[in-house]
C-alpha cells in the first residue's frame, strides 16, 4: 500500500531514471522510436524512480511524435491508450479512486486514496 494520498499519471521515457536504460531504449528503438510508459506518482515536477506507486507497460513512441495528437494516423496511439487503460484498471483495483481533476494531456489523470469526502451540511 502506498503512503501517498494523491498520485498523478505522467508519461516518461523508459530511461528517465537510468542512463543505461535510456541508451538501450535509443539503440533498441526502430526508426527513431523510444520506449515510453505511464507512471502513477506523487504530484510535482521532480521525482525519483522510488516514488512510482505503479509503473505501466512500455510502448514505442517516435521521438518527434506529438502524443497529444489523437487524430489518425498516429503511430502507436492505440497502444498508448491501451497501456493507460491497463494502468487505470490496476490503480482502481488497488483501491485508488479517479479524481475529477485533469491535467493538460489526455492521459493526465489524478487518483486519490481513502474514503471520499462527505459534503458538509
């Protein structure tokens, strides 16, 4: 169980926390692609890999691809959406609740842990 009360979903390149993984992702990627993943982590700009509450499966993204562009054709967008759905299902299965807060990307989601707040009389 996480010690955090709120987590956000962020997109990160596989090697963001390790230069070895970054190098492997770059060398192993085909046609200028790199492996990315969605992670659930505490809010804020800075974090360590140890802060990940949950890490999703990887998927390829072209280095110059705008993942916010949902208009077809967009290489691997369906795979990215499926990976987000998997992460969402896992978070919900672990007791997290999706908040109505959303960020600037289609994958930006916020989850909270604990009982829902009751409205005051």
